[in-house]
């Protein structure tokens, strides 16, 4: 996780790092089912969950994080044995073990 958070792809994006760190920590704590846009808006971005744009802010950031993860794994993280994915339509990450030929 620290390699991803300190990568070039995420280096200048505190908001993306906070989002990714939050969803990964929640998932590892067994709370993946409770990761919702409104909880991310409140817990990560300090938004009132009833604000009209709170879900939109989370969707936009999730899209950025997905792109940044893709960039990371196509470059710096190409050799990582474990990959983090956040599939479209949700915010809970899934983890993929990758076998590399040596």
C-alpha cells in the first residue's frame, strides 16, 4: 500500500491518497459492505452526507483513483505481486495476486 501511495501516479494527489487509503483500510477491517458514497463523502472529504454534490464528489474521485491505479500498474507497479482494483459501480477495492514470470 505504501508503494502505491508514494508512487509518482499519486504523489501530488492528497485527495486520491486519502480516498484509496480509506477504502483499503475499511476493506481490510472487514467493512467493505459499508463503504458507500455518503460515508466516503463524510469520512474522507468532510462533507455533509445530505449535500447534493457529496455523491458526485466521491464518484469523480473514484474515477481519478481508478485511472491513477491503472497508470501505476502499467509503469512503476508493473512488477507488484498484489494489485488493488476499484471496479466501476462501487468503491470497495478488490485485491488481485499477480504471478510474474522470472
